[in-house]
């Protein structure tokens, strides 16, 4: 369990093992001191606990509150705010009473909104996952004979993971960006409102459902079409232009294939999406982008993702990735905890605003054929 503040301070992590008891070797080498809070309130570093299921429950959350959060909060002047989700284990009478006595407002975020309103979900957990993947792969390469991570090794890997975030970025900046991108600090309600999907006309949904049910009930089957022989010279190809010729029961070896003029045929709908060149006018919070990203130790793997702008700071853009849910790459869904920073040079194009489906997915007017996902 991790906790960060709007001024960029990360409290030492609270680690819960799935076990019936706790061993001393499981608590050695964990995060302590800088870049986490190095004040006397957090001088002892990470705290460790265990449960039978390995999750935070009411007792462990209460222990975290009184041993990790409260000592740090009491060193701060003025009124404090503790932001959490609607997890049942957060609601404890002792915790709530202590919050009232210590000038702490315990605020719970709305359900199913943490991908927009939880600062750590927006700008912290993605770099954390990338750093953990790097740390874990490094450890696996050095310990090829082991099938799992010993609990005695886990604290030091967590420390290396968090240090890795600071090596390639900055924990403090990520936390500050998270609070700014969610509109919590500085307070800006418009930041969240711009990210909320637009309402869909109920009549459009009803018509879509009705048409779908009619299509399922009165399914159309292909009519029998008489086969027609096409005479071509060996090695010569054919095109669909032949389909427009009248049927003939007589086979003539002297028939010549006439290629139809493309201007007279019905043009197939262009599947190339309409892109806009990035500029100061169309690069704003809520804009949908086509962004270029790299991965791998040498940054040789190139990918192209669809993303939406969540925050803008100078020439850096905090975006949240979307993932295609169909083979045509026309319908996308918002990925949880998939926020990352891009520069102007990484933005390939600005996309036209998609429509919102009844499942809260984003559907573009045409397939995005340039998308290359991992």
C-alpha cells in the first residue's frame, strides 16, 4: 500500500504478506529515507504485516493509519485531507473518530471513477509498473534457477523498484502531476468534467438495439447465384470488374477481359482516417491523439497508441492510453492505470472526436489503420 501527497511526498510503503505469521528476514532491506519521506515521523521506513489472504483488511488498514499516516499528518499544520476509494476496509470507527479529533477530513472518491479521480492511478502507478517490470526482469536474469521470489528478497526489490522511478523520472513530479491532472490540487473542477464522456441520446440507443434484434430475428441468407465461367489466358489475373458482365451460356475462347474504368465504378469508402496536424489549437485536455512510444532496453520496439490528453504542462502532455477491442481498430476502451507522459515530437496526429457507445467505448468514424499495439 502506498500513499502520496499533493506536494510530492511519498510515504514509506506498507507491505502485506499472505501468511499466518511474519518472519524477521521478510522485513530487511525495504524502502527507507529519501526519496520517500525522511522526516522523523517516517524514519523507521517501510512497515510490514501479514494476513491469511494477502490483502488489506479492516485491521491492517487501521494499523497503517495509526502507524504510517497519522504520525506524518500530525506534523503538518492546518486541516488535512485523506483521500481513499470506497473499499469496505477503509470504514473503521476508530479511524473515523481519530480523523475528527486530528482535523483530518476522510474523503471517499465516487465509485468506478478512480481512473479519472485517483491521483496515483492517473500518474503514478504506470511508472511504478514499468519500474517493477524492469527490476523483476533484472532479478530473474540473475536468479534463473528460482521459480519465485523469496519473501526475504521482496523488500529489497521494492526499494530498487522505487529507486528506478527516480533514476528515469521523478517520484515527486509524478505525484504532483497526478493531483493536478485530477483537478484536486490546484482545485479545478473543469479538468474532470472535460474527461467525462458526453451523454448519448437514449433514442439512438433504442434504435440501435431494435435494429440489432430485427437483424437477429430476420436473418438474411444469400440467394443462390448461378455460377459463371470466366475464360482467361494462362497466367492472367481477374478482377471484380467481371462481375458486371452479362451472363452467357456459351463459352468463347476468344473472349477478352474488359477492365472497367475506375471512375465509373462505385468507389469503395476510403478507410484512411482523417488526421489533424498537432497545433496549439487542437492540443487541449480531452483531445484524442495518435502517439508514438518506444519500449525495450534499447527503445527499438516502436508502437503507436490511441490516447486522450489528461493534463498539459509546458511542452509535456499527460495522456491515458486506449486499447482497441475489435480487429478493425475502430472501437477503443479506456485503459485503467495507463497514464504516461509524451512530448510534442511523440504526437503523430490529433484525431476527430469519437462517438460513445452504449458500453462507454469510444468509436471512431473510420478504422485507425496506423495503430500498432503491444
